[in-house]
C-alpha cells in the first residue's frame, strides 16, 4: 500500500482516484464494511483519506483520548487492502475549510469517486453531507450503518463500552480485540516478590483506557502473543497514586524495559480489590491465573 502524506500547500495529483472518507477512529466493523465495499466497487485507484491527528485534538485544543493511533489506522487500512493511504496534515486551517473548499481539495488531488457512511459530515460546522457530495459532481457510494443488537456500531459507542468495562461488546463492534500499544517501563517491582512479575506499560499515545479492573488478555512481545493477566488501576494494596496498566505474562521471564509491546484486552475478570497485605493479593492472583487459563483455553 502506498502512503502519500501531504498538506494544503503541497497537494499530490492523481488522474483518477476513489477515496473513502471518515475519521476512522477504531477502524471498527462499520469501517471495515465500507472498506470491503470500496475494494469491490471502486472504479479507480482505491484509497483512504486519514488525518495526521484527531480532529478533537485540533478543534478543542485538548489531547482527547481516542481508540486508534494513525499508525494503527494505517495498519488496518493495509489489512483491508486499500491500495493507498492519503494522509492530510490536519491543522486549524484544514478543519476551517468550508464544505465547498473541501470538495475543491478532493477534486484537486484527483478524486472522482467517494465512499462514505450514511451519516458522514464534512467541512466547517459540518455543513457538508452525502447530498452536497453528489451535487458537487462526485460519484458517491453511501454505505449504510451497521446495527448490532439494535444499536449502531460507532466509535462513540465503542468508547462508552470500554469506559463501562464491557470489553467483549467493544471487541464485538471493533471486529478485533482492543489494543493499547506502548513502551515497557520500570514499575515498583512488588509483583515479582510474590511470584507475579509484571510488564508496566507506558502508552504510546492517549488511548481510551478501559474501566479499572483485571482482564484476561494477550501481550504481544516481538510480535508473539503471550497469555496475560492485565491490571488497570491504582494498586490500592500498595497505595498506588497513579493509574497503571500492567500485565503478568504466562510463560515469559525476560526484562525488556524500553521495548514496544501491545496489550490486547479479551475479557474483564473482576474489579480492583484492596487487600490487607500482599499475601491476600497473591492468593487472589492465583485464582485469577486459573480463571485466565479457563477463559483462554475455551
């Protein structure tokens, strides 16, 4: 897949281009359905337009948490077999474009055909929609929203499921396990004193962090998955002050500080509990390990 990065002052030019439009946070099942439709029905080079940074970060001036980094979106675009990813430098000037100015930008980079969800909006104040795209002269494919259990699949709903701790529903809507990527950092090393050493994760970007609790999951080290108990919380037994994300990996005993890893969340096992001492914590972790093996061996 070709990757084309550009800005408003330096536009690429292609004779004929089919492009998928949206924010693609999470690249969930609805986005994958749009991608499949584009793959089979596009008349020209099949591409996707991605923003270099989340619109919320630019427009609200806040480092708002979101589901997927640009790198993860690019990876999902490859998985979904786009031929090219066009990555626009997203800044205030770009997000200030009117819908007509955005349409001109698309024409200028060679777009003839677009694929969008039925609720797609664009341009300053979201004044553009599927009708204005048609009026502008594009060949427009409007992809219906996907509904699961009576609720539409959307990035905002997936964020809510994660914050509620409903990891299974979030994963069902994503179409794959929710992951947080980052670097292994040193922790307080208390886990190793009771036979449960952990990898402490420093996320690479501002992810949505699932509700505090203990999860069954996988941790990918050098691309290899290891069964893991993942804890999200403040470690009340040892009076932790800050939120930590850490994983105890089965069949793994290496120090890999500084290495990039990925935590994949599969099922929420329990709430965070404060124990009187480390012996109580160790006894619970032994039970959690049995639960983890039962869940992951189903």
